[in-house]
């Protein structure tokens, strides 16, 4: 029978996404300073999006559009 480790795979050759790569994520937690995510294409590796890298006007929209659990 298969175990959970046998069923895990990564889609990409690199261990981590490179700068400016676009990846699919699941939102785990949203705070004022950051958003914690799971990188779906990298075996649910933890990731962090800092709010300082998002334009001020977009921060308001992000909080109203995105919810925990969204992909």
C-alpha cells in the first residue's frame, strides 16, 4: 500500500521558487504586517508575503478580497 510520502511530489526542479516566479498558494493567516501561505506546487512549503511589498492601496483590497483557506 502507498503511504503519504509516496504520494508527495514537486512540480519544479528547484527546491524553492525563484524571484518573480508566480506560484499557487493557499492562505493560512492574514495579519497587518504579512500573509502566511502554503506553496501548493512545492509540497505545501510555508511562505510569507510581507505587506511592505504590496502597494498601500492594494493592502485594503487584499484584506477585503482574500480569506483564510483561499487559493
